C-alpha cells in the first residue's frame, strides 16, 4: 500500500513538474499572439527572421515576448497584454557605448569587484528610457557570483542584483 502511495505522489509531482503549473515563460504559436504585436513587428522590423513568441505570466499580468533577428542583430521585444510595447532589448558590445558611459561602467566594476568578466551587454529601454543591462561574472571577497547590473545612459548605476543559480530538482 505504501508503495502505491509513493508512486502516486511521484506521479503527481512529475505531472506538476512537466505540466508547468507554476507560471513562467512558455513558447507559443504565432496564432496565439495578439494581432497588434504581430502588426508592430511587421511594420517596424520588416524582414525580421526567426521570430519566436513567448508568453510570461504571473498572478498579476501577462507579457508577450517576441525574439527575432533583424539586420543581423538579435532583438527581443516585450509587450503588455493589450499589445502595447513595454521594452526592447538588443545585444551590444562594450565598445558600442559612448566613451564616457563606457568609462564610468568600467570604473564601477573595477571598484566593486576584485575580478570580473562581462558576459553580455544589452541595450534596454523600459518605458522608453535608455538603460544598459550587464550580465557579469564577478569575484568578491566572499566568492564568485553572477550579477545583473543596470546603468543609465550616462553610466550611472541604477540597480545591481546577484543572480541566484538554483539547482534543478529531480524526482530521482
């Protein structure tokens, strides 16, 4: 009897894990994307290739994301549930930043971390404000961690948060 109970619990856990009862980002088909989102991409990014759509939801909101390649650049657009553009993200190189901004960002990183490596920089414009989002692997006195750090267009720090890498839980 205990064996069947254990198997039932494992089966339910597996269904929850695979079925994604927890809300999060999920890939969706083009026909499930609001018409306004598709129309915006067709108008503003004519000729975009490899378009992938995602939906991300939590208890309060739904966000649609479109990732694609346009003129050899990877771009990600986030839209509110009504189809309003919320944010654009585009990968850039450190050298693409204005010299003064680049200098301030590098100065902050040198002051804050013993050693660091910039893994990725994205141009981000939430609510149409220019920001730069850096994903950094950095060494501090307490060890090595990953960070997401946002700077404004002048290179001034907006936010910095340590990214917690959680192990994937398995049933076995």
